[in-house]
C-alpha cells in the first residue's frame, strides 16, 4: 500500500474511534509505521473531563492494524490503560 492510502485509512479509523465519555482528543502527532509491520501508531493528546483545563494533556498511543487494506484492529492506550472502545474485526 502507498503511504497516502495508509494515512487515509488510519485517519478514518481515528475519526471514527470512540474514546469514551468525558475523553476529548485534543491533538495528534503524525502516523508512524514500518514497511514490515501491519501496525500503524500515532501519538495522541487527550483531555479527561475531570482534568483542570489549564493542565497538560495526557499522551497516549492510538494503534491501527491494517490487513489487505482494511482496519482489523484499532485501540488507544494512555497512562497504561485502554481508553475508549477498541475495535477488532
């Protein structure tokens, strides 16, 4: 797959991901992957509703596994915890 195709698939998975109630995706920092892996990751910056609005965001990792041009898994880890509702085909 071409880099643009991978990025588009991952962007769509991120846009559709349910991070859960009270969790807001504030920013991302680009997709990272290698040609010998089906996993693509992206640093994400999350805010939880109980956070002080002036506090720093939480750094997490959003992961997407792509096989044959389709997302087969998507999840987010932050502070060692699974965030939201992981997708697995």
